[in-house]
C-alpha cells in the first residue's frame, strides 16, 4: 500500500484535498493511505510515508526537504497550484502515484 502525506503550514488547508484524494482512490479501487500534516512534522513522519506533497504555500521548502528525504529514497514534490486551488483530488492522486512509481 502506498502512503502519501500532504504538508502545508498547519496541516489544515490540505485536509479537504486529502478527502478528495481518498474518494478518488476509492472510486478507482486503489488502496492508499493519505494524510495531512504540518510541514514541521516532516522529520517525524519521514520513515513512514512514501511521498510527501507540499502545498504551494510551503513550496520554498522543497529543496531542503528533498535533500533529507532522498537519503531514504523518498520523494518530495510540490502540488500543482491549479490542482491545489481547485482541490482536484483525482489529479493530485494520479501525480503522486506516478512519482512513486
């Protein structure tokens, strides 16, 4: 099962997107664990999740987090601003799964 964590400033603005992603996964019959958290909890969550998706408001942290994550073969990606703004859970899920491989 793939594990995806969405990160933003407080872990709140991504909560609706998590719900939409879970619904999209359910419609497609994909087993996936998706949660949201504050970017400050990244290190605590690093070993558990396969990929970390940054909300556009914290995209400036991508290089810093990628450096740490890559040491454990983990991905850190920024959610497309348009998909984030429209809460396109299906598209964000597809992109995350494609990035995981």
